C-alpha cells in the first residue's frame, strides 16, 4: 500500500474494512445537492481494482517527487528592454492570484521590466474597472489574472485593437493560445491532469477501497468540468464508492461547508474514508465541523484539494489538520513563465508551449514548505534572457 502519512493506522484500517464490508451487501446512493444530477451508483467489490491501483500508485509516486528536473524551455529570445506590464488581478485576496502576481514581479525584476498590479476586488464591476484602467495605461502587455476575459469583453477588445498582448493566468480552461478570447497564451496546469492525479491519490491511498465525498461548485463551468473528470477517474476503480457529490458555491463555502460536513458525517459515518474538493478552501471551512464531531485532524476521512495549493492548505497538510494532500500550482514558476511568454510575444516568436506537470504535496514530502516551488526555472529563464 502507498502511504502518505503515518498517523492513525488502526482507525484508518477499521474504517476501510467497514467500508468494504458494508459495500458488499448494499448499494449506497449519493446525491449532488443543489444540482440536477445524482452521484454515480456503484458497489464496492471485495477485490478492489488491482490493475488500476497499481497504475495510480505509480502515478502518485511520480507526482510526489520533489527532485523534478526542469522540463520547460531552454532556448528563446534574449530579453527585450524597457517593457511595462500590468497585472489585472481578479482579487489579491485569492492566494493563487496573489502568488502568480508575486512571481511576475520577481521575474520582471530579473529581466529589467516594470510591473503594476491593479486589484479587481473580486467583483464584476471592480474587475471591469481594473481592466479599463489597465488598457488606458497603454502598457506593453496585460496579464488576465484569474478571471474570465469574456467578463471584460469590451476592455479586452480595446486591448486587442491597440495590439497590447494579453496573457492569461487561469483565464480560460486550457493552457496555450486562445482566439476567442484573443490571448497570446494562457498559463495553467491541465485541468484533466489535476483531476486525474487527485482521484489516483485516493485510489492509491486506499488500496482501491474508499468511500468518497466530492465537493464542487457547479455554478462555475471550470469547476464543474474538473469535478466531472474526477468522477470519471474514480469510476475506473470498482472498489471506490462515490458516496456524494456536494455542490457548494465558493461564495457560500464559509457558511455552508460546516453544515454539510456535519450532515455527511451523520449520514455516512465510517463509510466516508476520503474526500476531494475542487479547491483547498473548502477544507479550511470544513475543519471546525470535523473538530466539533471529534474527528482526528489526521483522518479519516483523508482529504485532498485539487487546487491551488495556497499557504493555508500547506499548513493544514503539514500539521495534519483535516487535509492530507494538495495538488498545488507552481505559482512563482508560472509568474516567471508569464514574463517569458511576453518576451516571446514582444520578439515576434510563438509561445513556448510549456505546461508545468502536476505535483502532490503531503506532510511527508513538503518538508514544511508553504508553496510548491520547483527548482531550475529561474536559472533557465535567466539564461534564455541573457540575464
């Protein structure tokens, strides 16, 4: 069995055994609250899923490595001088958005450019105003930091008309260039990879025998797609039972998550062995309910966040407080990549095509870190830029 932590083995084994035993005699139905669909019905077989489990364990072992060699670009245009970027942030209270902005600032200092950050404050009106201000400044390039460019269609069209390159960070679902909206490129991990490795972690950690709760925000197409992909991957293992898909809108997470967790604990009890959420923030809100119910911070249920790996998620993982793992974005690396992509745009070169691989952080491999910051990228980009 693949282990990611050492705490509470007896309790964990008992719960997993209970899950397997109960599942052999009953089909447990689930529901996605607040949405039109029901969770997939399946039964947990006594044999688990040996072949799927083996593949999952191998994938998780690779994703947990910290000594990943640099796999990004090693060649490109030398640094163009005298450029100014504006980073339009969805909200700087979002740790992912803020982390990517810090990476852009860091890389801009290295290449010799100026950066201004404009905070949209997390509201449609605020983001539109921030984008309007950014275009009016007529910078060399604009970063779409964590929001849908279609929500600022007029401002985006003006930037395109003025031939101001736009680069997104988590702006559209897929990495790479976009034509509608018109982005030189979009920097993000692949949602399918994040979804797959999150599900594989559960399959690996449970030896292919788990009762799972999935938490999503069905009002956001990107989040709904991610949770659908997680469901598909979990369904590959006949020994994994999807107990429930909980639809909790992110704006309501702080008020609704504790109530839902309490209800789930009452409904499923020992059958609930693992959880996966489309964002780490749900487990921050879930912790008080788990604690009030007398559940140990080290689990079960064992919880994994399928993004973004903000510092508070790392703190919960490292202290084994109601989160066992996270699939973090390499935020600083992505900030450096954004600057390199702009340098390619300014030089008339195509985008690099680089997409950072997925990583899993646990208490065993994070070594007390509060972010996923792989090695090698700063040196590689400085060499490309001649800095």
